[in-house]
């Protein structure tokens, strides 16, 4: 109950439209995105060129970013739904807001909706209804189908003497 209340009260104090953890990821990806070169292929499709850690020092790596479909060939944006560094470079080149490209699951509105319902406390043990009969154990029923042991016995063949 305390955790729910704390989270319900912390949501309105967020500095931007996404959660603090996502905001931290966005800052990290924004820092990385400054090293990328953006080539505009069409209105919403970009080629992002970089000299990354995974590449040899003189080899240029290229990724394709689609802002309309919200995908990148590195697959980070597809999996996490938070724009990767390549996507950030494309978003910055168009002059768009980053918050608009983060999945709605990570927004402040969704967070507040999750913690909006109030959970009422349950009564203490002393206030529970008394039962004046013993609690019966669960009735065991065998699972449908044959026994696994019977099947194993049938597979073994014994030589006849």
C-alpha cells in the first residue's frame, strides 16, 4: 500500500513526459548519437553512418532508421520501444521531439493510470469469519492419459528363452 501511494505521488513530479529510467536512457543515447552522420533517404527513412565500437577503426557501419514505422536495423528500438542512438540522430536531424517516439507504455499518463485505482485494505485476521468445520484436503484426481511408467515398460523387449 505504501509503495502504491509513493508511486502515485511521484508520477506528477517527473520532469518530462517519460519516466526517470527512460529519461536516463534517452540522455545516454543522445550522447552517443552525436557521433553519427545522418543521410536522408526519404521523408522518414534515414541511413545512419558511424565509426562504432563494433567496427574496425577505418570501417563505417550503417544502419537504416524508419521514423514512420519506428524501426532501426540494429533492432534495439524494435525490442525496447525506446529510440536507440541511431534513431535519435534521425529524430534530431528532423528537429522533432524525442518524447513523441517513445512507446506510450513509458509515458507519464500510462504510469498514472496504472497507479490510479485505489486498493482498499483488507480486514485483519481477528475480523475474519470463523469456520466451525475442518477444512477438507483437496481431492486428488489422476491426470488424464496413461501412466508414463506403463509406456516405458512396453518399449523394453526381453529375449525369450
